[in-house]
């Protein structure tokens, strides 16, 4: 639930985002964070062959909750395809539960306690996130800029 609500992975997970193109703004937001590393950025050239994008053409800003890639120079021509651009990266707080921040654990425990206390009213209904606890994880909530 935390991962879907915040778009932050709890444990280190290798992710791959696919995009039709690099946005005109030059800023490419990754789907999940916190980003530990970007292992590759590939694109389909006009012939449809997969090519590695030179690291000198983009900058990885991983200091924020969500990883962002910034285009630094003109990109090579890409094939018109829904997944012409692929970014492979590792997102997550770390490799073990000890790496997950205490505030995130408290948020999760508060929701578990709330679900348990109100389990009779849930029935088949889907559990909903209680925004009352959002102050605990304010630094990890996704905000598009």
C-alpha cells in the first residue's frame, strides 16, 4: 500500500520505465524512488535497433525522493514507438527492513492498526489510505512539479 500511495519502493528493486520519447521540457521523471542508481538508458534508433544512450547526454538527479533525468544535449533520432526510450534503475530505501525510515514504518503500523480496529466495517470494500497519518511520510509523497 505504501509503495502505490507514495511511488516509493521500500526495498531495493530493479525497475524499468518505458517512454515514447524524452519530454520536450528536458525533464524525465522516473516512476518510483528513491533512486539509488540508473544502470542504463536505451532507445530505439530509426531502424528499430536498441542503442545505449551516452551518459554525457543526460544528468541523473537522485537527491530527491523521485529520480529525475535531465537532458543535457540534443538526443539522437528515435523510432516512433510507445517504448522507444527505456530507463533501467534501482529504486528503494535499501536492501533490508532496517534501511526503511522509522517514519515509514510508523505510517504502516498506524494503517494496520486502523484496519484491524475497523475490520468489521470493511467487508468486501477496499481499504483506503487514511490521510490523517500523511504527516509521517510528507517527505515521500509524490508531488509533480
